[in-house]
């Protein structure tokens, strides 16, 4: 008696492919959400790290780092009007720093840490780029030590004068600079994402 080989029917194959497709969709969605959550946590951690570095610098030197610190501590008023606003309002008690001032402040802390061997923040966790990180720009960021030593994507090493400091954007991972707001009455600095 001959035995017949049973093959898959077209309907059975389609059911198997549909189940695999559904499972892949679930896994892809979970992976995308996990990546976004990781970026969100990293950006919050970087903001806290830089804020801690600013406060440490202020506590040790009794002034804020960079040129803004000289203007504030020299008794001069902030020369630029708060044209960027704070939460959509013009608030004379809060000063939103522009990109150059943010870069200048963080670079001062990094220079103090690297050149003077005065650890004010963990520079290994910094996220840096050659692009300025303004909204609407696209630029990749990398770990501070990868930038200093070079990596597989870019063998060209980055000098401290080329670096912009920031965090990975949550949705796409592009490099974004920090948003820093100086509170005049409290003499404190807030660091957040844009």
C-alpha cells in the first residue's frame, strides 16, 4: 500500500505567513518603543549630569562658567532681551541661553575637568557632535571618548573647540543641544531638553 505525502495547502501557508507577520509587527513596535524610552532616559540623565556639573562649578568657583558667568557675577544686567521667551511668555526673571552660551558653559566645565584634573562631571557620559543641534538640523552625536579618540564611522578625532554638547532626540535620535534657563532671583540654572 502506497502512502501519500501530504503537502501544505495554500491556505495553511497564508495562515503561517500572517501569524509570522503579526508577531514581527509586535516585536518591531516593542523594539521601537524600547529605543525611544532608552533615548528619553538618556536625555534626562544627561540633563541632570550637566546641571550637576554647573552647580559644582558654581559652588567651587562662586560664579557660573563661561562668558555668561562673567556678565552675571560682574553685576551687569543680561544684555540680550529674552527674545526666546520662557514657556511662551516674556519673563524678565528667567533668561533662556542661546546655543553659543550653552556651548561655552558646558565647554568650560569640560575644560576644568580635563585640563585642570578637577572632576566636575563624568565626561565619559557626554553626548557630543560637530553640528550645533538646533531644531531642524540633522546631525549624529557620539560619546565624548569616541569623539576624542575617533570611531569606526569617523576616524577624524574631534577637538574640544569643535564640540557641541547635547542629547539624543527621542523620536529619531538626532543630536540636540540642551536648553538652559538661568533664573535671576534664585541664581540657579535649569537644564532640559528642547
